[in-house]
């Protein structure tokens, strides 16, 4: 999951025009879960789905997952595991 978290932070940092280390530091100041603007994560969703060849369902759980980088990474990991099991 750390790899997925790093990829999400890399994409977010690129979108924001800052370094990944700088963004991670900013997010860590707001809490262990790395809270982030959910609209920003939604913008990155397509890139994550393409990179990992998964589809994140548009349901309540997925919406809640966009509240933090770690929750979003967990949702991506769950989608990867589901894809591998099918």
C-alpha cells in the first residue's frame, strides 16, 4: 500500500506543481491519514485506474476513500486484489 500511496502523492504533487516530498510533508501536518481535498483526488482517479488497470466503483465507500491519500490507496489496493481474484 505504501507504493500506491507514493504514486497518489506523486500524481497529486505533479497536479499541484510541487515536489512529492513537499506535498507529503504538508499532508502529514494535517494527520496520519494524509487528508486531501476529495475533488483533487477525483481528478487523479483516472490516472490511478489506468496505471493499476482497475476500476474504482462510484459508490459510498469510494467517495469516503477520497478524503485521504491513505484511504484512497487502500481503495485502490482493494480493487487490485479483487481484480486478481476474478
